[in-house]
C-alpha cells in the first residue's frame, strides 16, 4: 500500500520565518537621523565644528563614528550602517568601489590636509644620506603620491611616461639617493617617525597624532585627484539629506570655520570661489 504524500511546504515556511524576520526592520529609519563616518582627526573635527551645527539647526540628529583605517568606512557605508563618510579622495574611492563592487559615489569635496614628509631625526631634507629609511603609505593611491614627491625632491626617478596616479615602487627607474622605502599602513606612519629618517604622513593622521602641517619638511601640492570628499551610497545621492550635507560644506558658515580652524588646508574650488566673491 503506497505511503500518503507528505507536504513539507508548511514546515519549511515555518522554519524560514525566524530568519526572514531577522532581516525585516521593526521600523523605518528616521530620515532626520544621520550617521557620518570619518577617520579620527581633522575630518572628524570639520564635521564636529562646522557641519554638525549647521545640520542640527535644520532638525537633523547627527552621530559621528570615527574609524582608524581606510577600509571599514566604505564597507559600513555600502551596507547602510553609515549615511555618509568623509576621509578619502576620488582616486581611492573609485578604485576601492570597483574592486569591492560597492555602489558608493562622491558627493562633495572638502578642505584637505595634504600628505607631507616629516622627520624627528633631521631638520631638513638636505641631511639625507645614502641608505636613509623613508616610510610611505602602503595603499597604492597614497603610495603613488609619496613617490611623486620623492621624484620632485630628486631622491628617485620614475619611469618616463608613467601615470603619476598609478606609480608604484616597480616604477622607480633610479634610486638616486639609494634610500630604503618602507611601506606601512597609513595610520602607523606617525609612529614610524621614531625609527625612520623620514616618513610621509597623510594630513589627517599627522594632525591626529599632534604633528603640525607647518612642521612638514616638504608638502605636496594637492592635485584635484587627491582632494578629499564626502561619499554616499549611489542610491542616496539625490536624497534630501545628501543635498543638505553638500550645502553645509558649500556654505559661507563652513568657510568661516575653515579659515578659523583649518587655515593650513587646501581649500575647495567652491570655497575659493566664495572668497573671490563669485
């Protein structure tokens, strides 16, 4: 006698209910609550001193989350833990987003602290000797910036025709000063000054560690490729909160904050236009 058919669908559906419920939000996020991620230091300070007060007067509740690396802020933005982040330039953003397949995009540029070379062992760059140790960022985009400055100093020569945005140690055609390059994670560069002859330090990490921009022995002239920016999810770029964040950065009020607290930074094009009366 054949066994009766057994319907598994009700049981499977019941088993799935807990996992499905775990992914259904209890309530929609308040559109006036903003979570902004940044690296510790100057870009966090820009939000605290300039952007947060402007947005809060418009009724937003702004929470700032600080990270100590250049990786997690983009993953947190893409997954929705953040509404925006501010710590990176467009070259880094585009490369990271393409490699990790993240739908995140630039929103607005911000005043930027340049990468620069510092030393606690030498008072000038003229003191460099053969075999000197030079630390630089180990991520490709910021490492390229350091190599370009080293070429400007005459310490190395890069291959002719190389794209400076994509320069790497493999593109060093001649090590004129026979320096030893020491690639390090960007957050570790300020501490490396205890052990190296010279170290390149990104502006945000320099300021967060107590270094002063004016104490740098050589500062890059920032190209548009390396101006830092606010990033948002591609789906959010035209939402009201994104427009309000961009407007806050573009405001005369934030320009005044920049002039008072971030005077050594490279200003954005829109800030320069405001100062020129355009």
